[in-house]
């Protein structure tokens, strides 16, 4: 495994994408993607936790003995989640009101833990930080994409309430693409999450096939 | 564990190892505990301020600014409802006279408890009802939110006894208020909450509006 930053970034964003290739972190990927804005917010919070915890695990990697590594990883992820939770509650309160309930769930998201075990535990701190960050960003892209598709079909809008999350200047990206009553309710309910996630995995693999790439299945082990 | 001399050495080594792991785990817990304590300390004031702002925002919707010159968030009164549960009442006063009160009411919807805030003026007229938190189905039950429909605003201006208490129900149950197509349980739950709020007001009117 090369620690070349470009490869790490490409891996996280596309080739080994946490949701579309490794199929990890499915709980937030489906529960939190009823709109593009929600997916984006959840993704960013996860990315922050992943970058911080990957960095910390890499820094302490020579002190964490294999026997206690799992509890220590969980401890680090949980601590970072709590820090993000408190910081968002204090300084990004509008976003917190939307996502607050789901932030603690990042602890049980297996994607951060998988990256700690597969990457951060064996690499120097800077590549680990980059990996955590880009894996998190890849997760953000995936959640935003799932959210966007579900929101367009389900409620006919795109990036609704983005200004609550990102500030008033983002009012312009709040779009209404379909009339208010045209939405297919099912897409916002849980079945929509499964359907859209499945279809987007197919789309990603078709694109990879067309580019002549070998399809990576459950790539968490391949690292 | 059988104890032959070489195995004894191994167990001793293992014991030492476990001890070491324990110490490592302990140190990490201590270190990250410290980080959490510091974060908590740094964010505490802001979080408290945000919580008060939230309360203020929800109160402002059911207690119009025009009727009070105090801060209802801090002007509270603790009362017990008919089930013995404590209710925090926020009072709006003008020139020392209570002009309105607001308190949280609870109802059970399709997907669990719904929290609402209800404001009533001193004469028993409903100033407004707003949903604070719910888990109802998006697109069906969430029309009780003020930003998704005007249903919840229909209560404003009605009062205790107008319509009579038994008419504060959805039409399906013989009351005066519309249910939603495809969602009856949600508005029914809201009306249960509102009825309990009205009963609470009638039962405690004297205490709620007494001059301080």
C-alpha cells in the first residue's frame, strides 16, 4: 500500500469509497439522507471525527498494544464524537438541531473503526490524517449524492434548508425542481434509502467497468 | 490451569503483560477524559446560551412580544398537573400583571411522543400552539409543523370553553378540527395534548394569573 497522498485521496473519494465500494457505514448512509443537506451535514461531521481519530491513532500507534487496540480505538472515536457533538451544539447550533440526534451514532459507524484498523494503525500520522479526511469526504460525497436523489424524487426539492446549515448566502442553491405535491413519499421513507443506495452502487460500478477498472468488492480487506 | 514450573513462568509473564495493557488502557482513558473535560468546560457557556435562545424562540411564537415587558424564559412557576407531573409555566407580565402563560404539553403521535408549547392569555384565549419536537412521518404527519402547513395555527384565537372541551377533537372523533388525509393519529395526539393543556389552565387559572 503506497502512502502516496494522491492515491490515498483517490482511494477515499472514489476507488475505495466507504459507502459505494466498501459498503460500510450503511446506518447513517440511509437514516440521514432524507435530503441532500442532511446527508452533507452528517458527512462533514463524520469526516471531522475520522480525520481527528485517524491522526490520534497514528500518533499513538507504537504505544497501543494489539491486545487493547480495539477498546482504545473506540475510546478515541467516542471522545472525538463527543468533542464534535459539544462543539456543534455550542457553535453550529442550527445544524445541531437537525443532526444532533445522529451525531452520537458516529461511534457505532464501522467506517471510522475500519480505517483505524486498516490504515491509521500502520501508517505515520500525516498520511493517516489525509486518509481519515479523504475517507470522510468520500463518505460526505456519497451521503450527499444519496440525499440529493432521494430529495429530488421524494420532495421535489434540492438542498432545501441549506441556508440553515451553511449560512444565508447559500439560499441560492435551495432549488425546487418538482411541484410540491409530486414527491414520491416512499423515497424519503426507509425503503427509498435502500433503493437509492443500491442503484448508486450499481452506477458507480458501471462507471468503473467502463473505465476498464477492476471492481473492488468490500475493499476494507484489500488495503 | 495446571502449574508446571515453565508454565508458571509463562503465567507470570502473561500476568505482567495484562498489567501493562491495563495501564495503557488506563492512561488513554485518563488522557481522553481530560480532553472531554476541557471541551465541556470551553463549550458550557455557549451551550447554555443556545438552550436559552431556543426556549426564547419557541416562547416568542406563543407569547407575542406586545403582551409582555418581562422575560418569560426566566419568569417561571412550577405547578403540578392532574397526574402529579411537574409543569414549568413561563409567565408573560406587563406592568407586573400576568397577561399570558405558556407551558409544554405532550401528546402521543404515530411514532412516539410529541412535545408542544402552548400559550394562553390571562382570559383563557389560546395565543398559539407550536410543535417543539416530534418523530412523525415526513410528508404525512409533519403537517403539524408551522413551516409545513397552517393547521396548527387554527387554534390561535379560540379559548377555553369555545368550542367546549369535548369539541377539541378531530372531525373523525366528532370534534371541530380537520385530520390529515392518511394521518389521523398525529392530529389526534396533538388535540389530546391541547385538551390536557386547556384542562391544566382551567384547573390552575387562579394560580397562573395571580399578581406576584
